[in-house]
C-alpha cells in the first residue's frame, strides 16, 4: 500500500528548511521506508498494551531541594548570540 | 429577537512555589538577573534528562483533591511538541491522556446564588522561559529581535481546565476568585495574576438559548487581573453576539485582551494549525498513585474557603466579613486567636475588616508590622461590648494600638478615653443637669423628645465626652417616665 | 616485548600494579599507536592530550599510594555522543561543531572516578544514526582490518580504536546494535547492558527508550571491567534502574555446563552471509561440546523488529533533536526571523540520515498516523518482549550471529537507506525488548574479516551472558590482530 506524505508539512513541523528537490527526494525515501515499516500493521495487537519502558518501574522522583545552577557565564558560553546576559534571537513571527 | 447564552470554559495555570523546578534542581525563587537559575536540564543542553519534583506532584494532587477530583491511579507524562524559542527542548513536558486529576467540581457563589463549575482535569506541566521583544513598542509586532531569559523555564505549572459550565462574566470571575482562594489555602502558590503565578485563558462561544449545539469558540488570553478577565469575557460575548446577529460567523482563533483599549483583538492567524504530536515521554516513568497515597492527600486537605467561611459565619460574623477574612490569611489568624481569648466574633470581625484594614491600606503595611496582637484585639472588642469605649473612642484607641503605643486599656487610660459606664456616677451627672434645666424634663414628659438630645449633650459636656451616651439617654428617659 | 598498546586491560592493570611500567608509559604507547594509525583510520574526532596526560600522572601517583581502582591508569576512548566537560563534544554532527560542554555526563564521571585515562572522543554516525560511521559529518572511520571497509556503526570510532590499539578499551552507545555490530566487524567484544543499568544522563539522546552506553574491549573480562565501572542507579536519570546491579563478572570462569542455549531460528537463515552462518554454527557446536544444552527457538515477532524500530526510534529522535535550533548552543545560520533561523540552522546542521529520521519520526507521530505507526510499533514491542520472556523460560541465553555480513566496503550500502538498515536485523530486537546482548569475535570470514557471535540474556541477566560469552571466547581462541594494530609505520 503506497503511502502519500505531505512532506512540506512534515518539514515545517520539524523546522527544517528544505528545497523542493530535497523535499521530493525525502518524500520518496520515506515512502519506501514506511512501506517496509508498515508491515507492523499486519501483526494482531488487539488488547496489547504499548511498551514505553522496558523495565516495569514507576515513580522516579527527586526531593524538592534547590541545588546550585550553572554559573551564568557557563550557561551562556556556548550561545551563538547574547546581549546583557540574555540569549538573543531574531524577531519572532508567530505570536505565542 | 434571539436570546443568547454564553458558554464559557476557563483554563488556569498556577505556578507552584516549590523550592526547585519541576524537572531539575534550579531554584524557583530567582532574582532579576537573567539566566542565573539555569542548568543543563532546563536549558535543554544535549544529554540532559528530566527528573520529576516529588513536592510538585504532592502539590498538584492536593489541588485536585481540594477540587473534588478523582486522582488517577496510573498517570503519564507526555511530550507536547512545537518549536518556540522560549521552550528550550522545543517540546513541553506535559500530560495528555491519564492526567493526574479528573472530574472535579467547585461551588461558586454569584450574587447569593450557588452554582457548580465542573473541573474536567488538572494536570502537571512545566513553564517556559520569558521572551522580551525588543523594538519599537516592546510588543511582538515590529520587534527587531528578541531576548530570552530561561530562569522561569521548568518552573512547575499546574493546569486546571473547567467544563464549559460557566454562563456569565460574573460567574467566571467568581470561579477565578474561589479557585485563587483554594490554591492559597492549600499553600502551594500565592496565585497572583499580576505577577503571573496564576494565569487565565477563557474559551468563549455563544448560542441561542435552547440550542444544544455549541457555537464556534474563541480563546481569549492576556488577562492580567480577575477584573480584566470579567471585562474581557463580557466584551467577547458582545462581540460574538453582534457578529452572529449581523448574519456573520465566528472565526475560531486566539484573541488577545487589550486592557487599555478595552477590547479583544485577533492574534496573528497561523497559516496552519499546530500538530502537537503528543507521545508518552520515554525519559519519565509512569506515576502510580495508589490508595495509600490518595488517603494521605485527602488527610492533609486544609480547611478550604467554603468551610472556613461557614465556620466564621457560625461564630457570628456576617457573610461579607467572613469573605474578607477568608481572603486575608494574616487577619484570619488574628481573628481566630482573638475569638479563642473569648472576644465576641462579630465585633472582632467588624473591627478587623473595617478599621484595621483601612489603617493597613493607608499606611501600606502588613498587620504583622503593627502593634496589634490577638490579645489587644480581644481586649478592644470586649471593652466595646462592656461599654468602656464608645465607638469614636475605640477608633482612636485602635489607631494608637496599631501604632504600637500599648494595649487598648493602657492607651484608653493614658489618653483618658475610657467611657464612663458606671451608672451611679452617670446618674449623678444626669440629676445635676436636670437640676440645671428643670423645664426640660417637663417638656419630655409632655411628649417633646427634642430636649433629650440637648440634655444628653449637656451630660456629655459635663463628663468631658466620657459618659456612655446610650446609658445617659436611658437614664433621662427613665427619669421622665418617673 | 609486547607493545604496551596491545595489552588487554587486565594485563595492563597487572603491569601497572607490579610497577612494570607507568600509566604515562601506557598513554605514550597508545598515543603513538594513534599517531601512526589515525591518518588511515580516523577513529578519533578529538584527542585530549592535556587531559589524558594529567589523568595518567594522577593515576601514577595513586598507584604509588596503593590505589586499586579497577580502571586506574587505563587509556580508554569515549564515543563523541557522551558529554565531556571542557572537551569538545559533537555527536558527529556539524550542528555541534566546536561545542564545549559545561558539564560531564554521569557515565563519564564514573569512568574518571574509576581512574581511567580518557584519551579522546571517537567518531560516530551523526547522532548515533547509522551502521557504518559513514554518516559522520567529519568523515568516515575505516576498519583497521581493511581500510577500504567500514568498522560498522554507529560506534565505529570506538571499535576501530580498540581494534587498532589506540585505546585499551572504549565506551560506545547502542540503540539498535551500535556497539555490538561494530564490535563484530572489528573483531572486538562489545556489550549492550540491560536498559536502565547505565545512566543516560550525559548521553546525547537518540531514542530515549532504546539508548544504552556500553563497553568495547579486546576480551570479555575487559568488557566486564569497563561495564562494572559505569553501572548503577543515577538520580539524574529517571529511567535508571533502582535495584541491585547484577554480578557481571562473577561467573566468567564458570563454563557452560548445563547452561541452556537457545538458537534464534529467525536469525539463522535468510539474510545471513554463509561465512557468518558457518562460523555461528561452529561456535554453537563448540558450546554443545563444552556441556551446553542447545535448543532451537522461534521468535516470529523478530521479523517485525526492524519495522517497529524504524517507527519508534525516529519518532523519539524527532523530539530529542528538536532542541538543536541555534538558540542556546551550537551552529546558528542567520535568518530574518527566529523561525527562519531555526529552519536554516537545522537544514545545514543535520546530515541526510538524521534529516531522514527526523522527518520519518515527525510523520509517524503526526495527527492521524500515530496509532497506525508509532502506537502499533509500541504494541509490537510488547509482543516481542512476551516472546523473549517465553524463550527465556526454555533457555538461559539466546544466541545468533551479531551482524549478517562481515565489514562491507565504504560506500557500498549508502545509496538506499533500507539496505543499511538491514545491517541491524540481528541486534535490533534486544533494544526493543530492553534486554542485554553482547558480541564476541569467533573467527574470520573468507575475506579475512572478523565475524561476531551474539549472546543475548534476559533483563538483568548480565552474569550468565558474560559467563557464556567468556566460554565462547575461550573456545574460539580468536587471537588475530587487525593489520593496523601496530606502532610501526605501515604502508596504507
């Protein structure tokens, strides 16, 4: 069963800027991989719970203690652009 | 002529004031310097992992329990995926299916009428960082660049979602107020809208009365106080009704409340809707809330506002006083202590919520900064009921006590404000005045009540204002009656 | 006199404690080996000369004081997706070029606390996505056995370094076979522990529910030593195992008498090279002769493991890699708006395989497709776990080849992604199940290239897994050394 992918929308959701050529190439590759991966749909899984953790553990917490944070300079050290202790980015188009 | 009904649902975010953030050990109480309370986890450095704050979980369970919710036995964390620069991982750890609390309710009083607002769910998530748009107006439109501070990123956030049960702006405000009281009573957050530790978004639609189908709704954001929430909802209802009555249709969108202009305005419409691609967060384990845990949460439920209000009223205060006390924790504390010392609840309540509050506001202080103690309050109330102080004198005494001059009795004595309430002494004064004005008594006896006031005034002057005027009047009447 | 760079960790430790040589001597030998081999191998992305020397000197001081920490003075390599404070960490990607972390991961700290000398950071497929190390943004690593071939991936650099002797041991990460398959292709021992046994804090995430850090070494006992240094609960990793750690090396000398060995039917036929199959069969026969009970077991769901993996892993990675956006660290490509900046940064910073998997994962999670793809894959995982559990009622360990082929030529599988994905068919199921597995070299193929034998065990079954692996190693007597394992300058 061939899979049709709205690759432009996927690339937009993933925030990766791709040329039309690249989009077309990836779409084809994804379709091939998905045709293979789709085989999972053949397995009967009614009533089967999904596995999200291999080990049956629950409730991993930490106590509510304020511990030291990163040194301010260390926090900003790797930043591409900063201003007055802030991380700086270009203007944002979308409203939050 | 169509009659319209508003259908409103509210989403509330509450910042929990734990010691540390939701998924890392950075402090929640940070100063003004940007990016000083950050670490690999909340900055989303490569390789960092989240670990949930146990106290934050206890906090949200307390909130859910206080809202009469069912606590979910097996709850899950999900990733909500979207790109935004103030969201370091470009996904928010949140909940989706199996949130921690579901199916609750809050009783809300609107103008004396009790209504119930259903709570759909209460879930746990993390806050984002803060962005400052730099440019012309400081608003996102016309900004040249944006500055990011991640101190707030990762602060524990509780989201409370109501059923679309709210039918008026007034009810919305009443719900917001009550929710705020409940959260404060539990002690997990100061829940202040002005400071952002409590935030409201409203989903609003309208439909003709009797229609079951819901109308198209809009989401209204950016209300910074309960009052603006009420105004915003009222505006939006009107706006929607006008459009529909004009034959138009409502555009499903997010709108922002503009406080200055008193209107909602359309947010920039996105070309496509967001797809959050929720999936269970593989970095976090499921939350298992067993029966014993649920019992512990129920056992530590504090006295909630409704219960406290009813208790104060049963002690003798009126509804308004009870409400005011419920909202002012420090005053409520004094109230309860004073009552325990034997003072009359009604009196204490009135003086606390009246004169004391006036003083605190004008001086701009908290009651803890004043000289007022529960013992003083009790003494003052008792002196008033015993007639040792007139209402006027009591005001002066109270002001002096607040300013730290001493106990009420000490101040009253020092300032010679004690009311004369010894009936023998007053009677003597009354007789003396009657002697000076013999025809006055005759006039009173013949039915003229005007001289009473004059005689009372004379007695008050003779006693330097200290006689209990009620007693004076009483004695004069008795004399007149023979 | 053996070149010190060819010593096993056990031999080196004995020599250090006897005072036959110093940790600095050992480091010198390893660095010389690297100097000679790196131009052909490119196993390393960063050599931390200063840090290593300081650690070696400190180790010598500690040795003089009688310190007996297990990895004291041992030169090891660390895969470059493990965050190391102050030492560049790239995950094999342009998007982290030049990134110097302000913190170290837990496993790295434990390695240092065990006294090891971290020589440098090794090459990998970008963000651990790949089976050949050809996806590295910094160029491929070559296999020391034949430099026209790949060392496997994604931990190709770590495996090549150990095989060449430019590290006595190494750490890699395994999400679908990325430790075991390169170990098989380079004639080394590689182990993936039970999920949760080694902290992932500081491991740059690929697929969170599958990733595990593990050792690559020349021998099974060495691998056990390396693993023991890093296992154990970590409060910074919510998925880390809170219970008692298995006694990993306790039964190394116990042999296989009475041990039930299950042969996975589905991995012993189609898609496996004849040489590899033959070597696997030989090893199974040897185990039988040594007292093991052999039983053939079928795990039909394994046929679907690859498909399930290529839905689960990309889905998780699409979210894990969203943080690489040019805002707080790493590469930034300018844009007129933040949205544009992010999109351009990610387009330029990510290579094709990573881009492919992010797109695939985003799609698999998107509205309308979640249940059929990601949701279904997670349910298939449960079926797999049930089958493994059932198999482990009839066997103490399971066995199979580690990789379907020996090392293939650079560039030979890069045209069609699916071809490369098939390199993982033997290893992938264990990651989905969360169980441990390891590879032991058992022989050479007709092409003179190493063949790896895989031993699988139930969750927390490291003790029996290492027990059987140690016996396999003894029986196989694999004593070959890669051509490039020499400090003499050789013609390329």
